[in-house]
C-alpha cells in the first residue's frame, strides 16, 4: 500500500496555499470584517454590562413574559439569573451572552435571506448542501486555525468560528419553512393579484415563522455550545473557567462553570420556545 500513500492527494498543502493567498491579498477585507465584528461585540457587551445586574434580570424576565405569557417561565428565568449571581459568574455570563447574541445577529441576518433564496431556487440549494454539510461536520477545532490566522486572538475569531459552525441551521430551517408553504396558499395569493414580494412577506414568511424561530433557537443553543471552544482562541466568557478547570483538573471549578452554562441554555431555550404564548 506504500504506492498509494506515496501519491496522496495534497489536501493539506492546497488548503495552506489558499489560506496564505487570502492572508496576503485580502488582508484589508479581513481587517474591515474584524473591525465590524469587534464593534458589534463591544456594543452588545456595553448594553449587557453597563446597567446594574438586577436591571438586566428584570429586562429578561419582561421579555420572557412578552414571548411566553406564563408566570412560571418568568419565575424560572428569574431563578436562573439569581443562581448565576449567587455563584459569582455574572461577568463571564454576560460575555458569553455577548458572543451568543452577536452570533445570532450575524447568522440570522445572513442565514434567513440565503434560506429564502435557496427555497425559491432548488438548484441553488442542491449546490449549497455539500457546503452546509461540510460546515456542520468538519471538527470545530479546525475552524480555529484559519480564524487565528486571519483575525488573531480574542472575541472576534471566537465569533467567526461560531458563525461558521452555526450558520447552516438558520439556512436549512428557513429553507424548510418557505419551501413547504402550501401551494393552495400561494395560488390564492397570486389569484388576488399579489406580487412576488407580497407573496413572500404576507404568505411565505408568516407560514415559515415557526421554522425560522426554531432556527433562531438552534442558533442560540449551538452558539452556546461553542463558548468553551471559543475560549481556546482568547474569547472571554464561561469557557475560560472550564478550560482553566480542565488544565488544572479542578473538579469543583469545572462543575460550577458547567452548571452555569446549563442554566443559561435553559433560560434562553424557555424564553424563545414557540407555542408558549396564549
């Protein structure tokens, strides 16, 4: 079998040449993208850290009531945030929420339009499927290498690697919602003289809203799963104590930080779960 290994395909070398070319010829684009992502991160972080913690807790509880209309959910969110305050993880939690919310803004702003376009163009979606599969199945640690090469160390490479990993979810779910709109609804709208834009905004998007909201929920959950990995490239947040606990084999610290991540995931999931509002 040596003849086969002696003539292996140059996958790694090709990838290195591609990254080197982008680094040399597209440095201005990456600098601009880094500045935009850093501005988004700084803005959200300022909004979450400037007010007193109890004000942020009250805002999240109010948002939960608006979306769910259940006082049990509000009490659950309140108890979760009080637990975070009790454990002394408020600042890392806000930093992780900043990464999650930034990823949501980018992924939904990019993923929903792409999903709509793919739903209207089946050939486009067929061409996109291998790329989406690659983005979701490639080990997440691999994303960190080009992220470090192009963006250095900090929150920005953590955000970029998170977006690459999470983006297929809103694309696929938006495509599913729009493409499964019943033909009877579409034909009725066109029969009444609706333009393609009106069909999109008044028929397809309202029908696809549950799937789009499911995409938002998945975006948040998948982004939260990346906080530990993002910590390896210098991103602040709840991943930092987990990595520190792993390096020092500190069971107590690891369990504390891990429980905070679980609590944050439960809070966000209950806040955005569809079907709660009556």
